[in-house]
C-alpha cells in the first residue's frame, strides 16, 4: 500500500481553500434551547434611478380651418394634446417646433401655398385663455411639476392667420414635446 505524499495532500488542501468565495462570511448564533432566540443580520442595498414617462393623448392635432371671421380676428383657437406625466422626481415638460417653418403643399391650382409660414404662427398655452407663447425651434419649458404618479397638462393652441399672407394650401408643423427631470 502506498502512502500519500505530503506535498500532494498540501496541494489538494490549498486548492480546496482557494475554491471558497472570498466574501462569504457566515454569521452564526447560538441560543439556549428550548426558549432561546437567535438573530442574524444581513444588509440589503438598492439603487433607484429616475423614472419618467410622457404619454400624449394624441400624436396628431387637426387644427380648425379658418373662416372669414377668423381671418378678421387673426387667430383660431384649438385644443392641443393632453400630456400625461409620471415621474419619481421633479419634472419639466418642454415644447419646441421641429422646423422654423410649416410644410406647405399646394391644394388649389394656380395658387401657391405659403412656403415660409413661420412656426411662430402657432402659439401655445396650458390654459384655454392663455397666456400664449409663439412656438419656435428653441426648447421652452411648458410646465413644471413635483414627483407624481400621474399629472396631466392640457395644451391649447392658437393659430395666427393673415389675409394677405396665408394662401390656400395644406400646412403641417411637427411639435416636439420632451419630458425631463429638473
């Protein structure tokens, strides 16, 4: 019968020791029986990041076509989208036009739609009675709020019209809404 070699035994023992997890420190406690209690503590960690959600009630808004009285008044009022915000910290809802001018498509033969209708001809507000701010490509804060499980912001539009500038045509403008934290 051969005897185990001391070097081989030491190598096996060292390998087994190195296989144990370095950070595993067991906690034990002993309590007398039968009525003893034993408490062992552990720590728990959690990282909570910013959570924000923006939902628009509609991704398109059809503005009312102007009538003669609207041209005389110079403006048509419309409801814009409703923004619903969920955020676990203070937030801000921002608004901007994607382009400096509306896209114009001719709809009447021989009449050119106004190709340079400025984004500023669409004004926005968060109350039906205003105040209203001209839309531009510069990002502007529309509303601010505290952390919320659900907050709504109603948007209202007023479109400006001018007898001598706003010719027949189909016009569109992309409005960009952005939700960010404060």
